[in-house]
């Protein structure tokens, strides 16, 4: 009877280790899925930015040409949902940078997993001609 109890204890310790690894890999998989989905949103949005006119309101500047990295109050914001994850997309625009007739657009995509924010950022340029 003691041998059965010892075997059961060893089996439970092994099962606990396997279960903890499984939980870890599920969490990592969810984070990687969020990363992949945010990059998909970024690629799709980049194509949308390339398709609009230089004067389109989607890429208008709020008048502050120094707020490219300030996402406290972004020039624009939108929300995307993929599956059960909500992605918050915000972007700032500055004009005539790096040269005249070019807009620099910085986009940040933020989502949460287990109350921890994750983000993806990219910068693109839009010319007037």
C-alpha cells in the first residue's frame, strides 16, 4: 500500500509539472497570436494609408507638429476586434517631415492580455506627389 501511495505521489508531481508547462505554453501562444494579429492590423492599415489622398482627413495633423511620439492624446484613434481581443489603434501625423511635402505617420497598436498591455508600433511616410 505504501508503494502505491509513493507511486501516486510521484505521478502527481509529474502531472503538476506537465500542467504548469501546458499553462505556460498556452499563455505564450495567446501572446504570440496577439502579436501576429496586431501585425496583420498594421499591414492592413498601412495599405489603407497608402491608398488615401495626401489631404485625406484620415492622415490630417491636429496642428501639433511635435507630438509624433505622444500617444496620450493622439491625432487619431480607432478600435479593431479580432476574435476576443480588442486592439486599440492610435496614430499621430506630422507634416513636412522629414522633407517638405511628406507626412510622417506613427501608428501604435495596443492590446491587453491578463491585464498586461502589449503594443506594436510602426512609422510610415506619405508623400504629396
